[in-house]
């Protein structure tokens, strides 16, 4: 198994963060639209769908802000079976 060079690793990490941020933006918009539509239509199912998006979003936000995810903390070695 080859280890990526430092420059390539930085580019891959940057791409990963942009993908994560885009995913979080999508879930935020999805939650807002679903909750608003559910309130307007008096639909508990739509409100529940919107709240589900909020629940999915919460762990992602805490992971993205962690020092290990930013590359500032110690990284755990990957174990192979």
C-alpha cells in the first residue's frame, strides 16, 4: 500500500472538506424546506423528515470541527485485518 505525498494528502483532505461542507449545506436547505412545507401543509410527516435532516446534520458538524478532522490532533493508525 502506498502512502500519498504530503501535497496530495492536503489536496485530498481539502476536497473531502468541500464535499462535507456541500453535504451540510444541502441538509440545511433540505431541513428548512421540509419543516416549512410541513408547517404550511400541517403535515407531521414533512416536519419529521425535516427534523431527521437536522439529526443527520448534528454529528457531521461536530466531526468537521474536531481537531483530529482538521489534521491538528494525533491521527490514529489504520489497522488492517
